[in-house]
């Protein structure tokens, strides 16, 4: 038992040490510039400090969560995963840089990424365990909402750093030779829109035996609107929004309607922003219900079991929209909904047009964030 105590107090000291540093946000331009020069040693030197800093910052917040939530089995599993991953990374803190070290580091990153694959579901399970065992008052719900936005944003940022390093140096081909890691320097926005639409339409056809058409328009530029961005992030947001719009239109118009009002997507090239506006005639949702769409507590539905996944394919774990907004905000964009009850809903994804302005938005553990938990306990 003595060994465990010593080991635990050592982790506590290391957490205190690394959490005193603020995470260092990188811009898409910095990711690209670094990726073009592609020096594995420099990346290793940066990540063996930055990853523990980002892990420690969010782990300190996990420990500030309401006791009731912290005690939930699934939250304990999440915390242990972070402790294990933190320990594995700080092993590289002082090792001398050799080819062998670099290989071992890449392997460690892949192991950590795999360990954390299902964290969103595991955390959602923890929320369900809390809802099933305790009454959750408004203050606790607020601190959970605040925490999960920061926790999932932190996770997006850590996976971005790991993916860039393993794709650039891990010997794994990313399947797109012109991409820099997971970033496409010439991401064609309308191609991603059409990709997301076709895949959402496939699910819609499966369940409703029909689906609304798509009308795409673009403004302010005749050639294709391009952005330096992470296509998988843009796809994730658009796929979610298409699923929601299709569900609203099919439910509003009824499955036996002759035809369905098409979804209209407008892509606009601005000086500062690139906007993707998705408009549907799905009957809209009352203002009073809008906030619930982004609430983790209200959208934590029991996970669709694999067997009946084909029954309600457009419904996910309920986290689709809050997570999509985090992806938009991650590089200083946003995702905004404007619904008119009785008519339909517009969803706008704002993206930074300039890569040097597309900076990571990272949660920072400090007195302000800690105070939030204490006052809202
Ligand atoms: O992750 C998941 O499982 C998907 C979780 C999400 O599931 C939803 C979903 F796809 C679509 C809607 C919905 C409705 C609706 O449903 N209107 C009918 C009603 C009328 C009254 C009231 C009320 O009075 O409470 C509620 C709904 N109207 O517009 C939207 C709508 C919502 C979003 Cl985010 C969007 O991007 C596009 C849309 O057209 C609501 C969802 F919630």
C-alpha cells in the first residue's frame, strides 16, 4: 500500500507542476508552417511538455467536479485513463532524444489516442449514472455544462496534437499526399458540404424512405471557396446539421408527403469569415426549447444499442450539436442556430478565413475557472 501512496503523491506533485503552465495555443498557420519544415525532434521536444500541460490543466478541473459526479463509476474510469496517459507521457520528460526515443514516443501517442477513443461515451455514461442516482440541481447542471465544454475542447486539442505528430512522423500515410497531417491547405468547402449531405441523406432514406433535396449556392467568389482547415472537423459539423435538418423536415412534412422542401446551403467568402449557412423548412423549434439543444444533461439519452441503431439513425448520443459547436469554436469560429417556430431553422457555421487568425481556443485551469466550480457547487 505504501508504494501506491508514494506513487499517488508523486503524480499529485507532477500534476501541480504541469498545471501551473498555461497551454500554448497554435494557429492553423503554425501547424502548417511547422508541418512543412517537419522536424520530428522539435515536435517531440514541444509535445513532451505541451501534452502533459494540457492533460494536467483538465485533470485539475476533473478533481473540482461535484462530489456526486466524481463518485460515478464511469467518471472514475475517465479519471484513471487520464492519470495513466499523463504518467506515460511524463516518462519522456528527461530522456535524451534518440531515434529509439522518437519511435517509442510515437507508439505512446498512438496508445494514448486509442485509450481515449470512447471517452465521450464513457463520460455520457457517467452523466446518466448521476441522473439515475441523484437529483441534479440547476447549479450542478451548470457546472457540468461548463466542465464538459472545456473537457471536450481539451480532448479535441490533445487529439489534434497527437494526430499531427503521428501523421507527420508516425510512418502512417494520411491518404492525402497534399495534406499536412490532418490539415488540407486547399479544403474545398462545397465538396465537404456535398459529402456530408450524401451520407446524412443515406441514413435519412434508410429510415424515412425519402429525403429532402439539396440546393447549394455560393457568394463573392466565382472559383471554389477554399479554406486551410481540418476537413474531418468541418465534415463532423455539417453531417450533424444535415441530420438535424433532415429529421425536422421529414417529421414536419410527414413521411407520406409528395415532396419535401429542399435544404438550402449557402457558402459565403468574407474577408474575415467563411460562412456556411444551412436553411431548412422543418417547422422550426420554439425559442424556449433552443437552449436544450446544446445542453449535455438534456441530450444525454441512453446510448442507442448497436442492435437498434438502424431504427433511429438520425439520433446520436445527443452530444452531436454541442460537440459540433466546440469543433467550430476550436479554431475561433462558431456555430449559431436561428429557428423560427412554424417555419424552419437556419444554422450558420462561421470559420476563420485567414489561417493566422484560426488560433486554437484552449481551456486554461486557473483561479477564475476554479472559482466557477466552487461558487457553482
Ligand atoms: O443527437 C441527437 O440525437 C439529435 C438531437 C437533435 O434532435 C433534433 C433535431 F434533429 C431537429 C430539431 C428541430 C426541430 C424540431 O424538432 N421541431 C419540432 C418541435 C416542435 C416543438 C418542440 C417543443 O415545443 O418542445 C420541440 C420540437 N425544428 O428544427 C430543428 C432543427 C434543429 C437543429 Cl439543431 C438544426 O440544425 C436544424 C433543425 O431544423 C430538434 C431536435 F431536437
